C-alpha cells in the first residue's frame, strides 16, 4: 500500500494477495494498453449505485403494484444492503481463486441478471433480484479500489477521483431519470430494466481483460496466494477503536440508505410532485461529490479527524432537521446540506480505516470488518424506519430517530477520529 495519505481510501481485497506469475505477466501487458482498463473502470463505476438509486423514486409504485406495506416495501432497499455486507466477505476469496478481472466481470453479469429478475412477475423474484444486485455491488465495492491502485499506482489519487465521480454520476443519473423512464417505457418495470443495459455493456468490456489476465494460467490454478496468514496482526474484534471505525461506517451508511429508500417519498407525502422529488434526490446524490472529494484530503493532512467528524455530521443533522421542519419549502437546501455531509462522512470513514492502522495488512482487515458489519447495520435503517412510518402514519418520528443516530455518529467520530493506532 502507498504510504501517501492522499491515497488513504484505497483498501482492497487483493492487498494481501500475490498474483500467480502468469497472471502478473498478463496484467503487465494490460497496463501497456490502459485505455481498455480505464474504460472498464468507468463503466463499472457507473453501475455501482445506479441500480439502487433508480429504485428510490419508484418505491411507491412498486409497493402499490404488489400491495406491499411500507415496511415490506423497504425490503427493496434493505435486502441489497444485507447482501452488500455478506458479499464483502466472499470478495477476497473469489479474487484469490479467479482473479480480480474475472470476479468483476462476474459481478457485472450478476448485476445485469439481478436487475432483470427484479421485474419478473412474482413478488419473490423482486426480492431475489435485490439480493443478487446487493451481492454484485459488494464485489464491485471491495475489488474496484484495489484494481485502480494496482493498475494506476502513480495516478491513484486522480483515478480514485474519477472512479468515485463516475459512481456518483451513475447514481445521480438513475435517480433523475427514474420517473421520466417510467413514463417513457410504460411503467416502473421498464425504468428498472433499462439499467441492465448499462451493466451488460460494462460486462462486455471486461471480457477481453478476463481473457488476457487468465491467459497462460493452468486450469484449476489459483490466480493469487495470500501474503499473510489471516490470524496475523491485532485481534480487531477486541479493539474498541476498530469497533468505533466500524460503527461510524455503519451509522453513516444507515443514514445514507434511509435517504436512498425514503427521501423521495418524504417529499411526495408532503405534497411535492413525484418528478420533482426525483430531481431533488438526484441533486442530493450529485453534491455528495463535494464532501467525498474534499474531506479525505483534509483528513490526511491533520493528526486528529475529530473536528471533521463533527462538521460532516452537523451538516447531515441540519439537513435532516430541515426535512422535519420544512420538507418542501427548503427541499433543495436540505438536499445540499445532507449531500455534502453524506459524501464527507463516507470519505472520512474510508480514510480512517487507513489512518487508524499501522500497516496495510491490518488496514485491509479493518476494511473488511467495517464493510461487512457496517452494511449489515445500515440494512436495519430503511426497514426499521419504514415500519415506524407505517405505525405512526407520518415521518416526524422516523426523522427524529435519524437525528438521534446523528448524535451517536458524533460520539463515534470523536472516538474514531483521535490520533491513535490499532
């Protein structure tokens, strides 16, 4: 791992893997022609949030079609999160066995299939498709940053900015286009299915890379071998600091995915049109780029990140409080404040995974712990708040719960942001 702090968020499943000699040679040939790799990275990044953000403006229609309660409708967002956590566990093992390129291609193919399965007639297909989508995104989440650092080691910071920007643009485009695509394609099924085309195109672009990277490898041979034993390093499960970083990651993700699941519904329930609610939500997604770009750079330049943690959570809290006080009148302002805070909180969580560890091996293990338990914690948010909304008939109590989560997030940030090492 690079020791420069500007590259702090780059934690990946192959951090502790040494590629087999034929795979290493094939990757050197790929790097000699980086355009193909670059195109694959951009297309894969565009897919990493589009399948989730494009659902949010359509949750009401999906629920009405299947006669689902608000609690059950929230499973459309909750199930992918559960499998994003579980899938993070499998990513390193799959990369070790088959290589990053092959697993990324498989993830994009799985994403395409999951998106299409979500629109199949039986309601069970909707939920199974959501599980496949979550698993595919988990593999992309874990492997993509490492691929960038591996293939563009001298331009990792710039490539990370490109990767994160493409990811946010994909989410923004899917949120903004969800309702127009619904109107143009005859319903919510057409809108959801349209994003399978993007996943299919991205998968096709990765086929040459898969063939090149695996060329010369004996049938049945592993693509990589571990550099470290799993038991090497500190016991993270017994480290209060590791749990503070993990819970910070999970709590900010919980708020983010509650917004993905319910923000457009909060606006429409307060009288905003469905199309405008989708645009405001898309704007919220877009401005996350500001926080995700600025905060990690600031975090790498100071010894303690406690003030940064308080600042990003304060932005989120003001935005959430605005949804409670004047959801429609100040919608664009609340979306902006929330977006900058959300992007900053995510960037800070990723950065602290590196800054709080002494070596690359521990950082990679902490990343796996934080992603696995963090996404599982985040999965509870949309489901729980959807249930509270259904019971109370309004959004005041669910939004108040989010404010309480912000209080806990400040405390976690004050702990995880101190200048300490695991």
